[in-house]
C-alpha cells in the first residue's frame, strides 16, 4: 500500500519534468551539407558552406530550387573563427551531422591540413562519415557549378562516390574518419580523391582557374597524394586504378589492353573482383615489401584501332582468355611498379603503408628506422605479383532474340 501511495505522489512531479533539457527545435537549424576550405591572405582561412533549410533537403515545390540552397562564406584565423563569422549572417544554428563533403583547396592542402581540420576531428557533432576531396586550385569554382542532373548537394556527393565505386575505379574516395586515421600514422601517407569540374560542352575537365561554364557538372579526377599532412602531387585516373588494385580496394573498373589477336586493337577488361595481400619487413637493414594482387575480370569490349585487322569473335576457348589474362597481368604489374617508383622518387610518400606495417608487426625494427624513415622508404625493394582470372566473355547479343508469334 505504501508503494502505491508513493507512486501516486511522484506522478505530479514527473509531469513537470522536461524530456530534453537542451532540445533545439528543427526550424532553428540550418543543415550543413558541404564545407569548402581555402587559403586566404595574411595566413587566414576561408570557409565556404552549402546550407539547406531544416526538413527540406530536396526541392518540395514550395519554393524555387535555388531558394532551398544557400552558399555562405567567411574568413578567419582558423575554421572555428570563420564558422562563427558565418553565424553572424546566418540566423540559425548550423547542423553538422548532415555534413556530406569536406572540400580542400590546393594551396591550403600544400601548406598542411591537420591543424586546420583539428576542429572537425574534435567536434562530436561533425559527421565523420563525410567524404574528403582535394581540388586543383581553389575550391571557389566548385561552388559555382550549377548541376543539372542532381541538384540536391547531399545526394550529388553520394551519387558521385557510388558511381566511382561501382563503375569507374579511377579515384580513391576517403571518409573524414579514415583521413584522420591515416594522417595520424607516421608510417603511412594518405591518398585522397581529387574533385574537378566537367565541361559538358567541351567534354573535358576544366583546368584550374578557368571560368565555370553554364553547363557543367562535378566529377572525380584522379587522386591527390600527401606526405604527412601536405599535398605533394597528383595521380592520374589510370595511376589511381593501379593504386586501388595494389590496395585491393577496386570494386570494379575497365582497363584496356592490347588485343591478343592483333596488338594494334584493344580489348577492354572489366574488373569484377580485386584483392591484395601486403607484407613488409627489414632485411639486412633495408625495407622489403611484397604485394600479391588477385583480379577477376571479364572481356567487356573490343575496339578496332586498325579496322583491317579484325579480331576474332569471343568464344569459350581457354587459350584466348589465358592470353587476355597475361596481357592484363603484364600491364598492371608494370603500372604498379612504376607508381611505386614514382612514390619513392617524385613524392617521397609511403602510399601503401610500408612503415605502418613494420611499425605494427615489428616494433623493434621500426624503432631502428623511425627517425629516418623517409630515407629508408626510398630504398624499399618492392616485389609485385599479379594473378588475373578472366572468367567469361561478358558480351551482349548483337541482335535481340526472335520471339515467335504464339498464333
């Protein structure tokens, strides 16, 4: 009886308690979808944001589409300072958990990004699954693009990444949390996707500083290479393919090789599976690394560069597909070896994480080389093995099948 009376006495008190003491109503938020970071005069940083109204991330018909997106920018001594300046003319609280992209300009990236990104790494409200992109030149032109195919900025970024992962395999897309992890490792240098602008009329990527045409779209354009937290160079789309294959990160892609029937013609091999095993160690005081790459592919296309030299019709002859596999093995092995040599000479960047592997598995050896790892990395001997299995022709019918009239 006493418990019942006590429970009844608590009811009025519970009704007066608030459910969320720090709740902010949705209409008081501005959803942040993109953040652009650029160098500014006097060692300052310029922050540009794409904002959408709360609960309206896509056009609803209630207002013209351009009214649903707001681009705001401000300059400060650091990102936090610039963000507060943006709040001076955006009378709503910024909603960071909706962040989809962090876009970093070339000058800022070359100067070093870690100190500027510190606030994004620390803030628990910032969405760590946001994608990181580097631009050739300033990020400003990116915010001038008026996309026609997909106008929702959040969906646009996710669609770009999805297309890259499911169809292209020519750029290394990386999330903010993974970028943070790789920046923190003394034995690994990050490789990050490069974001560019596609000129729809000229069918090409705009060079840095060019005026953005009315008809343009965002596009991924190879990858950016870092040494510690500083940008040191770029990988072309083809070099990015070799990097992804060496990492075992390519889900799919198309690689042309000389046709086994007539080398002047081309055969396009579609990658449908990729894995890679990586090992490293110190031997006689010098690093050695072994990379074993396995690839499954299909013959996706044949192209006649010399029409008089026709290729044979694809068939199930094992010898034909063995030759296709050998051709792809040769190209990938040469491409990966050339890329690794470039990482040692041009970039001085440990893009595969040789040092990270030694540090985690042979800590005593790492203590010997850690202080002078860059010089040791230049002497690393790489052993690259490639195994390709071409499984089937993967061709379409030249004409639709004939369906008989049931009558």
